[in-house]
């Protein structure tokens, strides 16, 4: 969460249009759907979208976007209903949506209990989760996680254990968000729920190396948990040009005594013309399918190791529970010195296919930006990259785009989600892709 958030105007609009292929791909014809859009006010609008497919009914999809929007579909993403989420703990962005294996949805977000955001000393005082048992139509008032005021809790992501339906949450705790004081630090925390989000365990510190509290490359961020075939919990994060990896083999009770350095990364935060800071934080996922790659752990990230105006998307993998890691594979296949960024990954638990969505500028000499989907069906050895947005957008550097896009894949149903911009309006989109 960056501290540029202030106030919001709420306007909804729904549009859909046909997309056209721009590169060779095995993906059939697809449709872009505009979930909703909003006029930008004081540089702000909907962004940081998150999306998840109900594993019991792939027609039921729920998404979230800044600052408190929840979007619900019961026809596979063709049409959407949008409303504002409310909670007794307040809502201050960083939406993260998941579903368990009973079909319940969970919407995680930051807190703002006094409703005055950065003017309040209580903003970000805990993580919050709200549960829906009816496919995203109605939601609980919320449960707090990790309350530790005056420390601040930020950038949360969650995963569900397929064996016992436990929910695992990881995030960054700041001694004081944005502080340059050398006495203020950041760390990665973990908590779990065994009762469908009602109560949560006392947070554990995962990161053995603390970061600063500035919210830059020296801050520990990007913790996205993933669950293995036998209930193993995996998590990776970035700090100081390294991606660290940790794991638990006993449901989060104990973790590695020494975090593994999975790979180097030339900074998780970097500048992109028209966007300002872009997030290249790692995303962790596991192949839960019955394919020959089952159990493989993947970490997807982006950085600028190849040049100041040449960000690229990468993937590393481990076939031995995270003990050793491959060298980074470049996901985007262009040979240009252009920007590819805002990457996110999902591994289909039925097929094992890897889906990575990212912003791409390889077709242009200016700041026009496409959305690309990269697909690997051979365990990350090779990728087929396809432009899935029906037209490019040109960002405005005065407008906040957030820190991430998102994607979910389940049983051949693939739903990326991203933010676009046009005529002073930010909009959230998905793309209807099926590989059944």
C-alpha cells in the first residue's frame, strides 16, 4: 500500500468487446470483459485487482479492487455485479481474494478502523479477512489478524491447504510505514486459520533478515504463500537484491532455521515511464496436478537486470522442495529493449499448466502498454506469449496504478485481471480464456 490514497468517487460501468490475436498461440479465440470503471479523482481510481475461481463451480468468480470494491460473477466472468465491501475494521486496499475447497470465498485487505486513512495512527493496524458463503453476494463483517499497534501491517496474500482446508496468510509488518529511521524495520509474518477464517494463530516471524521500513528495495516484501502436495507451506519474498525462500513441513509450526536464497533480483521496485514505481515482487506457486511436473515449486518475478529501460519477466523452479533452484528463465520472448512488468502467476491444479500475465511494451516505441499472457505446458521450460488485451492503453504518471495485477487458473478456466486507463478513467478487465 503506497501512501498516496486519499478519497474516492464511486462510478460503475460494464462493457465487453472482442479481442484479436497479435501473436501465435494455442489459446482459442477469447473475449475481453470490462468489469467496471471509475473516473479518476485526485489521481486515484480502481487498481490492484485480485481474482479467484470457485473450485466447486468455475462459473462463480469473485474479484476485488482498490479500495473496497468486490466484483461477483456467476456466468464465468461474462457479466459482473460490483458493490462496496464494508467492515468494522475499515478497508484500505490491497485486496486479495481466494476460495477454499468448500466453495467459500475470502477477501483479505488492509485496515482503516477510524476511516481517516493516513490521518489516523490506527491505519494498517491489522490484516482483515471477510468471508462469503454464497459465492460473493454477502460478506461477514470481518476478522482481524496480527493486531500489533502501533506497528503497521501491509501487502498480504493467502493460500488454502487442499488436504484440510486450513488458510495460510503471509504479509509484511512495518515498525512504522515509510519511515527512514534506521531503528524502524520490516519483517515477514505468517498466521493460519483452522476454522475457515474465524480465528487466527499468533503471527510467526519468517524472515531472518529484516528490512528497512521505507517501502523500497531494502524492505522485505512480496510474501505470497503456496501449499504443496502433502500440505507443505512455501513462501518467498524480496529484499536487498535477493529472493529468499522459506518452508514449513508441519502446517506452519516450524520453519527453516536459515532462509534459502533462491536467486538474485535486481530490485523488486523499479521505475517504469508513465507508471512511476512498478512492482516485481516474487509470486510463489506449486504444481498440484498429476502431471510429471507435480510438486514443482515456481517463483515468478520481474526486474531490470538487462537495462534501465528493459524490465523482463522471469521464472525459477525447484523440484526438491526448495533445496535447490534453477537459473532464471526469461518468460517474455521479445528481443527488444522494452519494458515487461507487473507480473503474476497461476498454476492450474488440474493440468499443471503455468499461466503468467504481465504488462508489455515490446510492440511500441512509446509508453503504450499491452497485456500479455504467457503459457507453459512443459514445466516452465518454454513459454508461448500472446497479447490478450484488445488494444493498448497509455498510462498517466499522475495516476496511481497500484502494485499488481492478478490471474487465476482452475481446470482449464483461465481468468487474468488487470487495470487499464483511458480518458481519465481507470478500469478493471478480465479475459475469457478456456483450454478445456
